[in-house]
C-alpha cells in the first residue's frame, strides 16, 4: 500500500509538468515581438540586408509559398532579396496571434499582404518561429502559405 501511495504522489506531482502549456506574451514580449515583425517587413520592403542579418538567426530556415526551402542566413537573405525584386510592393504583416512556447520562444501567426500598384494585393499567411537570442528577439523559421481556395 505504501508503494502505491508513493507512485500516486509522484504521478500527481509530475503529470502537470508533462502537459503542454500555452501562455500569452507579457506586454514587454508582445512589444518586442511586434517590433521584430515590423523590422522584418521594413527590411524586406527596403531590401536592407544589414537589418535582415541582424534580425535573423544564422540557422534560419524558410519555406515560401512556391515550395522553395531556404536554409541558412545566406540562402534566406539572397532569396528574400530576389523575391522582393520580383514581387515589389508594400509588405504588410499583421499579427493575428502570438503563442509563447517558452519564455524564450514563440510562434507568431500573421496575415501577410503584398500590395503592388499594378496588381491586386497578394494575400497570404505567415508563421514565424522567434527566439530570444542574447536579449534580442530573432526570427529562426518562417512558413509562408497561400490560403486555400474557398
């Protein structure tokens, strides 16, 4: 009986720790992540490689809506510059949701729109995996998706 009680107590103490937790960002995290996404949009629009290299991790990976994978900061920056040149326009990223995975990692879901003066706006979804790296939030993964036809 004593063994049973010990096992029961251990289960009661450890089971909550195994359950996935989802937390909202605190105001400081919210502001920093919003600033990061705004800087990404600005860097893409202005083709600012210095800013891109500052806000992306070295091991970033990106899956774009065409199905192309970009692995590493060099491939990501080159691909972003090429994409910005072939799809010019104002890039707008509106954060829909931030889910904190931990205090140093978050998923950021955004509506992504590219408005060109010549064509209709291109509307997509983007999900960013962001990490706190030496007290600065950086983008470590990007997934761009075209919405399913309705």
